[in-house]
C-alpha cells in the first residue's frame, strides 16, 4: 500500500509540475519538458469520453470519471503485485461535530483512495492501509475518533463489495 499512496502522490505532483515546466531544446532536439499538444490531446480525449469536464478554472472529474479513477486505483493494486489477503479493513469513525471540516476531509480521502462507503462513517477496503491512514489521522488530529478493524467477513454486503473491488 505505501507504494500505491506514493504513486498517487507522485502522479499528482507530476500533473502539477507538467504545467510548470518549459520545453528545452538542444540543437533543435527536444531534451526535456513535455509536449503541450499531447497533454491537451490527452485532456480532450478524457473529456470526449466523459471522464472529465473542463471549465474556465480547470478540469474536474465527472461521476463516470470518478468511477474510472476508482477502477484505475484498483488496477494499480493488482499491477503492484499486492495480493488480497482475504481480510477486509473496516474503518469506523465517530468524529465530533466541532471537527466537521476534518471529518469531511477524512471521508474525502477514504473515497479518493478507493474505499467503499457502507454508511456515512463506515468504509471498507480489501488491502492493508493501516500504515497510510494512521499518519493522516494524526495530522488531522482525529486519531482518537478513528478505528480500523481487520475482519474476515463484512456480512451481507460482501458479495457487493467483491464485485466493486473485482476480487
């Protein structure tokens, strides 16, 4: 899982840095940077496929795009060689109303990583994630309100979860 989170973080940094770099040429040969035409063509392709929407402020994922991104994250797990250990990680949290902003940020992070929401404060994930979530909870100062349970079964919704995670 650390490789996965690292890859997502690097991807985000790469996307940001891509727009900051300028192309360098040496004797007419491109030696660094990126090709703006290819980048825009890629974004146009995603837009035509209904994965992103463009606006004057930038791009954002559509509902279909969020599903596509979620599936991409799951594919990454399989490509990284992370095998499902037949155990579910159930994240349960009861964060006080005074920490509403932190609660929403935490919920958003869980969804971004690819967790399946069973209820508003109960999420499920099939891969080890404890080492990534603990520092994040600590940084938000919500660690006392978050519990991670490793379970062999998640009850009636297990079949549905297996379909979602394609396992």
